[in-house]
């Protein structure tokens, strides 16, 4: 919801080119991982595919990249939620941190207690998002003015590349398709059909929303900087529209945060079970089968990241870029692995190589945060080489 603004700041109206490229990338990723999931339904996702092709160490590093990049993305997600509520009511800006932290506290408590959001609720939230975006596109389209697209590319190719790296945030998560094969009666047919349909819908709406937000001049108004959709709703429907949009956006963000907490805490549990993290995180609650220690550890990391952002005034764009660059590396390796594993499926192999090329080409435009995945990789190798050996020696 705030990504179009950040992309516009980096690339101007030419960020629409980046949206188009990333839309095609999203479709290619959906095709790649849906085919991989159908062919290898028990593969365990993108990390296991990487491990099959590049070895155990590469698989371990990919898990570390995901687990320790999520807290940075969690800061961005929580502030999107908070900023929409602050803009909707409106509230003092200093409330944003506390709303962000409380939202993660609520999500953590729900996951710790084993409360699950049903598939029907998740589907309803997705449908609500499509409805809201459709209304904004339809209502805002007549107010689009061509002069808002000039100058079109004030920062040239560099600006388009930087905006593409930020936009990549909106296309994260396609790798999760590979885990869903067992949910389909006919994975080879239904997974690909569902993934491609979703890819087309997602790409269309992102492009349409970005076009309308730029065309109506929302980004020229600093008052709507933190929550452009709320600002647009306020301009068309006044205070009720602003509040309704802010609340809906917050609920949708909360659902996304809950889903990521459930998935990443499970990843932490699996890493501990396999010896890639301390074994204390590999405990499952006997009643709810919830990895409670992993949930608490994830909340600790997220809280630390929130505090770092608050007290050191780290620009919010960095909290989008950090998980993005980590996942760019992950998708580059993952798509290469899929291409090697699916040699008999030419369309999927083509999609995998295309995704690999686009992801690799975007990495240089994120040069300012390349230190972070290098830091994670170094920490993972240090933990494996030094800490685990020391623990073994102490126990023996």
C-alpha cells in the first residue's frame, strides 16, 4: 500500500516500468514454483530444492536468510498498519511505534496460544483487498491527469532499477506455493492454473493502483505520504472514507503479519530440529503443536528491530530493502535449482531462468543493503563452525 509511494520517490512515474517488469516476474515465479511444487510435492519448499542442487550448506544458508530477514520486514509491515491507522483517525505521529509494537504483540499472543485464522477468513481478507483496490481504481481513474506523469523518468535507469528493488516486496511469497501441493486433488493441473490466475490478478491490480495514485497526484501531497490510499479515500469520501480505508488496511496487514508469524516460527522450529539453530527453539507444545519458543524468539527479534528503527531513526525504506535483497538471493538460487530439477518441463525451465536473470539483475540496485545478507551468511557459518562444535565439546 505504501510501496507505490516509495517506488515513485526512487524512479518517478517511470516506476510504472518497474511495476510492469515485476508483474511479469511475479507471473514467472508463480509458474516456476507451482510447477516445482506439483512435480516435487514432498520437497519441503524452495530451501530443500536449493539443498538438493547446491548441497546442505546452501540449504542451511537459505533458511538463515529467510529467518533473520523477516524481522526487518516485520518493522515495515507493522508501520504500514500503524501509519494507516494514524492517518485515518488521525492520531499523533508518535503513536505509530506503539501501534506497531502492540500489533506484533497481539499476533505473537495469538500464535503462542495456537489460535489459527481459518482459510475462509484468509480468503475473505483477500477478497476484501481486491474489492477495496477495485473501488479505488474505478473511482480514481477519471481524476488521472497526464501532467502528473511529467517528467516521466527524472532519475533515469538507475531510478527504475532502485524502484524495482522496492517493488519486489509486493511480489514476495510465491515460493510458498511449493508447500501447498498436497492441498490439491490434481496438483499438476490445478496448482499451475491457480498460480497463473493469481499472478495475473496481482500484477494487474498493483499496476492499476500505482497508475492511479501517480495520476491523481496523491504523491505530490505530503499529507498522504505515509498512507496514500487513506489520503485518496479522504479526498473522495471525506472522513468516513478515510477511517474505513484505514481500518480495512490495518486488518489486512494484521492477517498478513499473522500468516508470516505462523510460517516463520515453523521455519525456526525446523531449523532448530535440524541443528541450524539452538535446540531449545525446536520444542512443540504438546496440546497446540505450536513452536512456542520459536514464536517468542521471533517476537524478540522483531521488538529489537522496532527499537533500532525508533531510537536510531533508520529510514523505513531500509526495512523494505533488507528482506528484499535477501529474497533476491534466495529466488536466484531457488529458480536455478528448479531449472536444474525440471529439465523435462521447457516452459517451467524458461520461467525459472527468466526469474533467475531478473532477480540477479536487480541485486546491484540494492548495493546499499548488501551488507545484511553477507552478515547473515557470516553469522550462519560462524554458528555452524564454532558455536555448534563448542556445544558438542561441552556436552561430551
